[in-house]
C-alpha cells in the first residue's frame, strides 16, 4: 500500500460555502475533477470549474424532497473501495464506478435549528442522512480517502494543499478522519439529547472548540473547558480564565440565582465567604465584605444588579480575581479596568441544563441539579416558639447559603447578612464551632442570629452550642429519629426551630 496518495477526484456537497472557493480553485489547478449536488454544483460551476452532477453518476435524480441524493452504490463504492484490493478494483471497473479520493461535506445545522425554536418537523428535517453517511464512509476508508467533514477543516485542508499540492500522507488522512468522527459523534449526540430531553437516559456529550485554560487545579495539570462559555458570559477585561476560576464562577452563578432581591456575594474555593441583601448595591457590597474581609482577598465577586461607579470604587480597594454582574456603568468599568488581569464578566440570561455530571472512578455520575428553593410556606414549625417575621426571612436566607456550601455545613445569618459559615467539616459540631469562632473574630454580635444546617441534628449538642452563642432560631431539613432531642432543648430554652423536609448536601 502506497502511503502517499494523490487526490484525483473529489465529491463536494456542502451547506456552508464560505471559504470553499479558494480550495476549489486550488484543487482545480492540481487537476482534480469534481462531482457534486444541487446548489454546491451550481456554486462550483459559477467559479468556472467543470463539475459532474451526482445524478449523472448514479442515474437517479434527487428524490423525496432532497432526502435521497448521494445514497447510491456508485457514490459509496467509489469512496469505500480499497485501492490495494484487486476484487474491489475489479468491481469498480465492472460497474463503471469512478474512484473518489476526497470528500468535502458538512451537515445540516441541527443544533442551530433546535436553538432557534423551530417547529418539530423543521428540526427533524435537519437530521442529515446522506452527509453523515458520506462522512463515515470516507473516514472509514482513510487509507485511501481524505474526508473534510465541516467548514472548520477548510483551513487545514487549504494549508495541506499549499504545502503538498494534491498529495496526502497516511498521517494527513488519519488526522482528517479523526476530526470527521468528532463531527459525526457530536452530531449524533446532539440529536440524541434532543429526543431525550433532560431525562438523562444515557450520557452522551459532544462539545467542539474547547476553551484552553492556563492550567488545571494546579500548575502541573493541563486543563480544558468543554462548554459554551460565551453563551453565558461576555468577558470585558482581564486575563485568561483558569480551571479554578471556572469552578468558582459556577458556584457563584448557582448561589446568586437563589436571590430575587438585590444581593452581593463573595466566594472563595466554591463557598460564600460573604453575602448580603440590601436596598442598594453599595450597602450590599460593604456588608458582604464585612462577612470575611480576609477571605475576600483573591475571591470571586457576583451581584444580580448593575455595578455603578460608587460601588466600583469601593470594590477597587481590594484584590479579587473575577467580578460578575448583569451590567456595568461605563464609568464603573473605567475604575475596574485599572487592574489589567482582573476578569470582568457580564452574565447573560442563558438557560442551563437541569442535569449535572461529575467524573468519578471509571465513569460519570449524573444527577438532577438541586433546584429546590424553600419559601415561608415550606417551613414546618417543630417547636412551641414560632420564629418572628425577621427571623423567618433570615432563616430562608441562611438556608439558601447552606445549600451552596460544602458539607457538613452550618451558616449563621443576621439581618440578611452572612455572619459566618462552617464548611466542609466531618462533624456538624465542628462546623458550628468554626462558624461561631469566625463570626466572633470579625466582631459579629450573634445575639438574635439564626442558624441553618444542610442536614438534620441527630443530637441536641448543636442547638445547645448555638443557644450559648446567642442564636435564637434554627432551620434544618428534619428527618432524624432523634429530632426530638433538639426540639426538647429548644423548647426548654426558648429557641424556635423549623424544618423544610429538604436536605441540601453538597459534597
């Protein structure tokens, strides 16, 4: 088998023709002949390049409204024939099938059609049959055939032609085959996910054009992000986003999504270290920062309102990695852009998948996202004393934060301001002690504060510790056979406790 092959005949049938003319002229100059379909044939001929019609090759017209054009042995025989196989070559001669050495084809824009909100039938018609078959056939026979499966490969093909003319090596053809199977697998994944909805029946994912990150969790780890970042954010300023930045950005977006009122949050290592809801953005920022001004250093900032100049000047006093907001005033951006590496993101209104995935062992974990948000109507009193209206507001506020804190987690809140959290501890008691000590270190008065836990209290120790710190109300999911121990303590010492019936573990 000759490693180097010459392109003598090309089948070209594409949806996207931008950038194709230069390639066609180059191929024509190399003596390559063409066969094509419909609009692509017309495009080629308008360039002054001779082109045979597929219909003339097959002896059949395009039928069924264009659903069947290239699906014929005279097309696929010319692509799949093994050039070193005497039997294959004999059959090509017998049935007068010309060899096809290059296939340039792309697929109907299925994902774009789905995204446009088109009717179901219009979407179905964008499921490509002939194109996907041509891609698979040409890629399978890469030993003899070059396959260009999308406009993303136009430039590499042109570069190849400029360097080698119409000659290709086995490595060249294998590379194009690899790219082709990436196209076909991604396309089929998109179709499956459309039919599957968000049921998660199977794990199928296909994402092109990864975002190359500076490095992974640590500098010695390479990393990429496979997703559509620009659908969610516009980056207005700053350095390349890192792996750890993305983890924090994800946590920040999920947290702020819980709040309807004006809120500012500061996150560090995927957990909130400060958050407050206030009537204006400046106060929200100042009170969020007060929650932990030490941890805020190098943190991720997010708000659900416009950043104005006044708050930008306050924010500019500290070092942070990323700021996220739905909008920025022009004079606010002037202030924030004073630091060249500072990442400034505009958050867009973008729907995300309600299913989440996580790599683990030799596979992938899948679950529904925790989208449950509790309201006052969801709170079931467990104690004789009922929480006051302000306490109810704080309990719900605290419950939203604990939901997005690493387990085991405790959050302490007063006047819609995070006083402190205890996060990621192996003991809930340790989490509470951590939160209390942290709150005290930043001079918070916990008298009248509330406490949220991401899981139930199996013993009365936590509520006793909380009571001694001045906490007056508790929210928990409930469900322990020993809930009564916590309830009894609360009743004896005048605390109120409510349960939600919903646990919010975050591991």
